[in-house]
C-alpha cells in the first residue's frame, strides 16, 4: 500500500462511525496523515431530528435547515479524537451522500476512506441500502469499513441489538 497522507472519515455520528473514527485517528497518528472529518446532509431532505430545533413545520423550513447545519457543524467539531495531536479538517456538505463522499475523496486526493457500517442484512439492507457498500464500489481509493462491536449485557451476557438509526 502506498503512503497514507490523507484520510477521509465520513460520519453520521452513529456508533459504527464512532468505532471507525477510532481507527481513522489511529491511522492518522501512526502515519502522520491529515484527517478529514466529513458529514453529509442529504440534499432536499427535510431537517429530521438532528436536534430540538430541527422540525417546526414548513413555514420555518429554511431557518430549521440553517439551525440543523449549525448543529451538525458543532457535532462535527466536538467529535472525540483519541491520541491525535494534529487538528483535523471539518467538512460539512449537502447533497447525495454517496456522491458527496466520493467527490470529497477525489477532490482532496484521499489515500483511504475509513467509515462505519451498520451491517444491515436482509430486508433492512434492501430497504435502507448500504452507503458503505456504494462508497466502496465508487471510491477512488481503498475503503476501510468498521462495524461497531455488539453491545453485551453484563448481567446476562446476551447480545443487545443495536438501535436502528439513520444511515450516513
């Protein structure tokens, strides 16, 4: 593998993305690479539950969008960066999620994309799709997909299913 100089980490702030961020930070630290943190707001999608100010009705749509963009930018800025001494670049864009991730990777000459995957299977995958898989197929560089470990109940040692969340 060639030298890793630029790492792209797209995030939807989910648990799998948090696990992928740890991997991205480790790679950036170990290779002295630049880390780009990216959140894509789906184009044309109404503001949807990103926070308390994100849904008040159609008459406030532009104000709600602005509020959501500000909230997402804040979340992006507040991501924990274990062991990183260099500050990452924060990117907030709007558009088709997969296309925007691939576009940023191309424009910024990324050497690798490190992203979380929800690991949907069966009907959920057919209905929700797989952003990670689509990025992997279209990316101009290698893609490392990270799935968060399953939560285990300490009392019963049984696996606790993940909450269903929004895909990248």
